[in-house]
C-alpha cells in the first residue's frame, strides 16, 4: 500500500511529465545595453522527467541518459521509452539529464557531470540538474537505477576501455548481488552478439575498496546511489566505436529488456517492436519550427533564414517545436546564458540534440 509521501511524489512528477522547464539559470546580460546591440533571450532548457506506472504491481526503476553529452546511444535509448506504456511496475525516465552538453555534443560542457555527485558548488551550471537527479532518487526510492552511457572501445579486448560492458561498483554491496544481476544481463545480450570482440563482460571497479584503481568513481552517480541512498545501480555501456547509432540503441535496449524482466517490469509494445519503430524514424529527416518574437511581433520559422533586425531590438525565442531534443544554440555564445546582447550578426543553429537542422541569421542594421 502506498504511503502519503509516495503519493505526493508521484503527483508531483506526473505534473512535470513532458519536458517541463523546471530549471532556470539567472539571466546573464552584458554590461553594455547600448542601442547598437540586440538583446536576445532564450527560454529555459527543459529538464524532462516522465513517470509511467502499469496496472499490475511490479518493480521500480529510474533510468537516466545523457549525463555525457557526446553519447547519443544512451539518451536516444531512454528517449524511446518515453513513448511506451507500462503493463507492470513503475519507471521514471530522465532522457536528457545534461541537455546543455548534448546540444554542444561534448562529454561535459561544464566539466564531467558524472564526477559531481559527491560534491558540487552552487555556482556550477550543472548544480540544479545534479541536485534534481539526487532528489528524484532519494524520493522515488527505486529498486535500482540504470545509468546509460556510450563508452570508449571494447572492454572485452581492452581492460582499460569502458565501452561494451556493464559497470558495477562492487560484486556484492549491502546484500545487493550486483554481479549476479549484471551477469544475467550480459548473458542475455551476448546471445545476440555475433562478433567476439563485441561481447559484453561485467566490469567491477571495486569502488568501495581502499586500494581501488578507480577512486574517481566515488564521485559518480552509481556510487551516490549505493552509498547515500542504499539503491543498487548499474552503468550500462555500449561502445562509441560501434558502426552507427542503430547498434548502440539496439544494445542498450537489449540490456534494459533483461533488466526489466529481472525487476518485474513489463512494457507494451515489446522491446523488439520499439527498436523497429526507432529504425523507421531514424531514416526520416527531423523537422522543427521556431517561434521568435521580434519587438513584440511573433514569427514562425521552419528553415534556414536571414533576418535583418534594427539595432536596439528585443529578440525572444518563445518556443522550439519538434522532437524532445529540439532547441536553439547561439554560435559563439556561452550555452549556459539565456539572455545576452550582441552587436554583430548572430547565427543560431536549430538542433535535434546533436544534429543541426537549419540556421537562423540575425543581422543588425
């Protein structure tokens, strides 16, 4: 039976279900507000959380993608799950936990987010995101946390590589048999792997050992889950060196398919169907529309465009319409800024996650 605290938590996250912009940075404006410059304002970047619950009681998982922005297989795999329905159990999805880095296609635009879960300064631009993730895990109390990544290389052929494996902090921790669970998953996935050098092993970093070779992992999300929340956590890694995004997503879905079974979670449609649907969408070119307000007048833009704007104007980006990863990136401007002045031509790339769709050029006149 649910307690009242859990009911309130679920109500809260249902209200944030689709791409709610819950995180705001302080507006950063240039000191100069001379009439020779144009003032640009962008909306808050969305921090997307999706809660799903089946009609049958089952396990509970938190699934996180995009901690590293140059790992599209990870966040695209979580994004796919936002469109499914649950028959059994509960899941809470955070597809793009580090959207700024995803847009920049960098591991960490503001430094490595996965090294900030032990301590992070309030002035760090990643602070609100890290704290929100921690709050979710502490409040939701899942049976496990899955952190998805695309790592370098193939661990089975190079023990220093982190790609193509399941990473755990210990084989056993507080009666959590992490290796046993992870091994069941790798055995399942390896049935679908034809190339020996692509096989998935289990990689234990022994993070809790005093003489561990991976002390940096003590700052990671999985270590936080275990040490601070007493929640099992698994890092699912596919290889950056796989031929394409299709293989990366496929292996992530295969790992999650077995984990869902182990934690009594059932989805509809099944995993093979959602992968086939992904392949179909993968072949289509993404489209987007942008609503821009220029001195009080709204303009809808759906392709490359050059706009001549009087100096001293106010340009506000109101909405980015498209897939969940659609947003605008001002070239040559700090991605953490949502308000700034510019006196020369500004190029704004409209992106679907890491992929550029078209550009808008603003020319001062």
